[in-house]
C-alpha cells in the first residue's frame, strides 16, 4: 500500500491523540525536543533571507505568553464564514504597500531559487503571513520543526507533514505549528513544502479568528472532517491557485486530507 501524506490540526477529533482546545489542557503539551532545537533557524546561517534574528526568535520561542512584550492577543472572534471572507478579500491599498511588495519580491525569489534549505520555511513565515493572511498571524503563532513520531501522531502507511495546535490556558500560550522533520523533504517539491506551511498557517488563521470554532468546519461527506471542511477546503484551493502551491495531497482527488 502506498504511503499517504496527511495534514493535521491537533484539535481535530479524528487524530489519534486527545484534543487540545482553548479551554483545557488535556494532554502533555508536546514540549520542544532536542531535535527541534537543533533545527532552529537563525538569521546569520542557512539561506540568506531578509528577516531579523529577533523576529526568528519570537517565531520559534514556544514559551512566549501574555507576560511577554512580543505577545499579541487574539482579535474579537468571527464566524467561519466571516473569517473566510476576510481571508479571500484583496485590498488594493494593502497589495500596493511597500511592505507587501517587498514580501512578494522575496517570495518570488525564494520559490525560484535553485537551492532550498530547512530554515527557508521558517524564514518565510512572516512574508507568507503578510502576503496571504493580512498579517494576522505574526507574533500569535509559534512555528518549529519537530519529529512528529514522538507522540504517536504517525499512523501505518501515512506520513504526517505538519500539525497545528490551538492555544490552551497556560501550557501552550500561543498557536503552535510543527512541521515534521522526519519527512524526506528533498524528495518533495518546494511548492509542496511551502504549501504544507501555508496549510498549517490556514489552520492557525481560523484559530486566530474563530477560536475553538476554527476546527469545527462544515462537513459535506467524503473525507471531510471538522478541521478540513467546506471553508478550509474553499480557502485552501483558492490559495493553491493564486500562489501556485500544493496545500493538499495531490493524489487525493477531493483535495481533502
């Protein structure tokens, strides 16, 4: 049987471990491992990219909470429909701004460069947020590489690419994204590597704007689940087309994982 790629939001009930939501600390909160620490991105190493060391530290610091000056509180919650409409709306003033245009230039250069590296997705995070998510994720999300075998998240014949965890009361103060370092990313097109990051950022976006409702999407049969339902699928497909990325398993005709 061929291996299958899987994307996950850890709060989705179909995952093989307990749910984590905004109100309860149910399971051990997936602490950073030595492997995760070894793959931290730094501004002065790896591929050159225009992001400061301080921003990289904020993005990769799992312990930043409300007491930290970089912590950014969540906005008033929206419905899934309103969050979706906000995401796909394009604002002329936003896209002509110097910051947006600079992020676009860096995105094009990074996606067309002959070489990639494991620090590239982390270094691109803020630019992806600027270009796609209206800057709503910056300082609200903690992202790192991690070995996803540690908590039994991988299943037979499946390869988990990434997971997103909603914040809890205290042990996970910010939304967490973990990209699976166990995957041989050398065999994966860059459009799928960055698409995996954007897939998890899309989960984070709905957590930012909808809270617990961010993993209670509308399901209409097939392989849909509460984390990959109508709004997630519609948004993801639009992002794939606009940015020429692979957010879903290309071998799944429904595009839903």
